C-alpha cells in the first residue's frame, strides 16, 4: 500500500513533531526581539531609542508650523537621521515600526517619497512587511495610501499579504486588499513564496477562516496548486482535518476532484487519514470515488477495512452468499 494517500498529518511533509501549518524556521520573527536584546546597529551608536523617536520627529517633520525645539540637530545631522541605513539594512522608518511608534511612523510616511517607503532591509522586509507582521493596521493603511508596493517579497518569498494570511492579521488583510484593483491584486494573491505557497494556502494551513473568506471574495483562485506537490487549499484543509475550511471551500466552488501531482484527490487524502466525516462531506459534494492516483489506487483502496468509510462507496448493495461485501475480509 502506497503512502501517497496517507502520509503524516503535516500537509507539507515536514517534521511531524511540528504543529501542522507552522514553519519551524522563525523567519521574520527574529527581527522582533525585545528592545533590550535587539541592536539597531548604526542607530544604536547615534543614541536612537524608543524615547527619542518622538523628539526626532519634531525636528524632521516638514511644515509642522510648531516652535523649534530648544536643542535641535543641524540640517546635516537631521538628514543623516532620515537617510542612514543600519547594518541590518533598516531605515529609520523600519525602526519606528519595529518599536511600534505609530505616530512617528505616520510622520515619516508623509515625509518620505515612495521610493524610500519600499526600501527592503537585509531580510528583504519592507516597512509594509513589518507593519503587517506587527498588526499595525493604521500604519499599513498609511503606507498603502502613499503608494507602498504590495508585491515586494521578503527572504522567504512572502509579500505583506502572505505575512497577514500566515499570522491571522485580519485587519491588516482587509487594508491590504480593500482598495486595490483586481488587476493589481490578482498577481499578489496568486504569487507563491519560496515554499510554493500562495496566500490562500497559508490561510488554509493556519485555519484562518475569516481571511479565507476575504481572499475568496477578492477573487482568489480556489484551485491554485502549491508548488511542491500540487495540493490545493482543499487538500491542505483535508490533511488538517479542518472540516470548517473544507465546507467553506466547497461552498465557494472548489474542485472536489482536484488532483495533486501524484494524482491524489482530496478524497484519497481523507480516506487515507481515516477521516470518515470529511470523506462523507466530499462524497456528498460529488467526489468521484473511482478516480485513481499514479499508484493506480482509488480512494476505496485506502480504506483499510474502515466500515464507516466503506459505507460511503457504491458497493454496499453487493452480496456474496447472502452477506454484504462491506466489511468482509478476503
């Protein structure tokens, strides 16, 4: 019996000791250490602290009309603060967001031209990536209104929308997709990160049902295949035993018979994992029980005598010597 329909419950074939859908690599999280543990490289030597951020914005804001502070940096020092890049590749806007100083970040967004808003640090994170990760929805909104690029990818290949879908940032997701035209949003929604995952895959992997609804409403392809094994969001939901996502995807028109690269349908996966409830739901939605994968197996071949699952297949009226075939061992 092949393992193609069974496998571990990790939808992407990772370490089974890791919670399904979560990447063991900390990825962008390493940028958000407690303030006392994080070195801001060049800015550290310039005595930039969280407390000093609001002071700096007073001298950096343009057209504020307010009184000059008693002690202010001269113009060259002011320019240095605005244009300096840390050894981690962070601008002062990156740092304001990392320190979650939203007022200062909003001031900088108004000051900086669009090109500066899209500067990526050494982990290829733009300010929009960081604001999304930290769930700073107002900062996300401000960046988008100023024209920040929604399609930039970080070192994991994630756009800000990928980050929002993976981490369940519903408010940020709403801001990221709200006023974007379909022609500009579609390439972002369908783009895959370096693990081959599109936004809908990440939402499904992390059981983000509300975000899945938002993506579908904005035209996300329900049947897009992830790049490693060809699973759709429906395959991933089945592997996670997430019947809520399965119902949602089917109700929105997901292909119940979508095949992975190895030919396995969602029904193969449900039966291989002995999930009678999801197998029943798939059959009710019209799943073809006779489709074969590349190992020439139908879903029935993976049932392993599970009577609850065997009862779903169209063989329960066949009898041998007056006994039902269902449940018989040969």
